C-alpha cells in the first residue's frame, strides 16, 4: 500500500530501478526483505546524468549559461523570435483558420503557450464565434476533432454530439473514415477529454484506437507514421506531460523554423533554472541529514524534484513554488518509509499522535530515529507557511498541519490492516488509499503556494479535483504492483481487495476493472478542470492536471523494473 511515493525505490546511482522483489506476504515484510538484499552493482559512470555530484559539476557551465541567458543579445533574439511567431499566428489564422488551430496546438505541445496566451485566446474566441454554429458537416474528421479538443481545453462549451455527424444511420462510425489515419489520430486525442456520460466519445476512443492498432499491426505503414501512432496510443497528449512529446515534434512535425528555434531557446533557459533549483534542493536535503539518520529510507532528491518540475512547468517564474513543493513531497516519501520500514505499531501510533499535536514538545515521546524527522517536518512546514505569508499575505499553517495529520492517520490505518492480515473491502481501501496517496498534501501546498485561499476561492472547492487525482495515482500504483511478475496480485492493493470482494475473479479481470476506474476518474477530472470550478485559477487547474499526467510516468515500469519514460523525461529536461 504505497503512498504518493509509490513502490520503494532504493537510492543508487540511478533512482530508476525498482529494487523490490515481490511476494505474496504483506508489503511491510516484502519491503524489509528487499531492503536487506544486496543492491545492484551499477557503475556510477553508467548513470552519471542522475548522480547529484554530476549536477554540481555543471556549476561552472551553468554560470556561463546564466551569463549567456542574461546577455542582451540573447534576450533581443528571444524577443524577436516571439514577435515572429506572433505574426505567424496572426497571418496563419487569417489566411487559413484551420491551419491556425494546428499552429496553436503545436505551440502548446512545444510548451510555448505562456508566451502567446492573448493571441491564442483571440484565435480560439474568433473561431468559436464564427464556426461553432455551423461545425456540423462542414469540416473533416481531423479538423472537427482538433477544434473540439482545443476549445474544450480552454474552457469553451462544445458538445460531443459534433462527432455524431461521422456516423451512419445505424449509429456506427462511417466505414470510409477507417482510411483517414490523420483524422483517426486526432479523434483519439479528442476522446481523451471526455466527461462522464459522453458515450459518443467512448465509442470514438474505442473505434479509433482499434483501427489505428490494426493499421500498425498490418505492417504496411511508413515506419515514421507507425512510430507516431504507437506513441500517440501509448501517450495521448492530454494525459501526458507536454515535454515528453516534444522530441517527437522535433522529429516528425514539419513546422516553421522560427518556432523550432524558439522552443530550443526556451528549453535551454528552463534547464538553467531547473538545474539551479535541483542544486538548491540538494543543499537543503544534505543539510537536513535525514539520509544518514534514516539509512533505509529513500534518498532521491532529483526524483522528488521531478514531480514539482512537471507540476509547475507552465510558468518558469514559479521557482520558489517548485522548491517549496519539493520539500513537502520529500516528506511524503520519508514518512511512507518510516511507516513501511521502521516503525512498530506502538511507535507509529506515537508518531501519528505527535503529528496531530504539531508540538515540538512531542519530540520527547518519540523513539530516537523519529525525532530528527519529526522536527524537520515541523520546521520545514512552518517555514513554507511563513514564505506563503510573505508572498501572499495569509498564513495557511492550520491547513498544512491538518493535511499532514490526515496523511499519517491514513498510513496508520494501512499499517494496522497489514499487521492484522485482514484487508478491508475495496471501497473502504480506496477511500483511505486516496488520503494515503499523499495527493491531498501536494494539492493543499500547491493551492496556497499559488496564492489561492486568501479570497473567494476556498480549499473545499478543490475536493472533487483532489479526489480524482488521488484515485488516479492510487489505482495506477496498485495496478502496476499487481502487474509485477513477482506479485500475482497479492500485495494489499485495490486489486487484491476487489478480488476478495468478488470471489472467483481473475487478476486480469480485476485489472480491467481498475483500468476502467482510472478512465472514469479522468472524466471527472476533465469536468472539474474544463467545465466546473470556473473560480479556480487556471494555473492551479493546469498544475493539478500535470500532477495526474505525471502518475503514468512515475509508475511505468518496464520488464527490468526500470522507469524508462521517467529516465527520458529527466534527461531531456535537465541534462540533454
């Protein structure tokens, strides 16, 4: 029963290896046993890009890079390219509105939309006014799908009924669109933004994915198209961190040279900021010295930072927010390890009571190995609350304390379940599991770090959004554990609880049920972000979506128990 931190990954030169072997026994014993097995002997030079000492070797290079980025000529060139793209947007939208939408989509995928928010909004608003009433029957499958996706992403009302125009009288999609590969790819992308009850989009997703998979399997397609389709089915744009598809765009998407150059310049600027933030996190973590006090616990500051980097990637200026959010995420991991690797039931009860009290005097009630961590949790959280007060004028310490207390309460419940060997029903497990996922801790810190909560917007307005993201993480994590070749579904996960509730159900059937649940939670999250909660800041909704998008990256293990997608992302964002 893992938290936000997921399966315990022991720190090695690469944090991308799952060192846990699984067994049919409780997760507590399984983790302890895995922890006591020899670590894989990995040459540190083979994984040098993930070694924190390597990042410090970038220091002199980054100073030069920083000087370069602050150079007047660099900024003049950067601003000139921004102006060039603005003119490109305007002229393309005027001369060919549909191609203008394609350009808007490309800008978003390159992660450049923050530079062109006004221009993009103007284009979409104009297109919506002139096109929405006559969209039925007037555009190709590709154009309608792209139009639908972009407008829904930006909060415009558009009915999924637009896709009924591509059906026969019998209610099935027309046979002739089976040959429209480009249109089917865009239809599949559009279907990812569905709400509950939009059955035409469920049909669209099933239909398009089936035809595209068959086309790839037939082997008659150009290899580049085959690769593009495979990547799209595996990582649909809406459910994937944008930068993960950026390389594909550099390779496969033919667009204006200016846009490519601007994207490269922006990425270089971002890398210098991100690398500086990682060094800041590393220095903070080393100063805490928790790695020496809790030697069995994880020591993965780069991985913890990667969550924050992805969550707040839409605004490079949010450096303080990324650093402070990483600190809170690190304690989710450490507390998870204390509950899983160290504590007896009595000790964990003492820790939970102490966190609920939030009192330095409670340190004396704790065993020695918990004292440093408990003090560091209080110190760090109080410092974060003070920084939020300095930035936004209100102190959220009561809300921050409450979310840490809820997390430890949920951890303790799971520890008792595992110790007793009596698993709850699937519904009870998931209700507690959404809390123990740690998502609520992240969302609450994120809410206040972004300056919300001081006015008409209240934390309670995020409850459904938080619930959906937490369920996505919990179910993804449990699904990955159940799929592990050593696991056989017996890990105290939702899969096991669901099979216990439904006698005779196979692991595969339970997994299919979980996949369906994840899809439904995405639909709920889509509604919260694109239809409901208009008072919530767009920055907060984008960050929450990015949190959900990172789940599949953080839990996408290959057959060797490595995380190749995460490895690709970290290398691309921080080192390449």
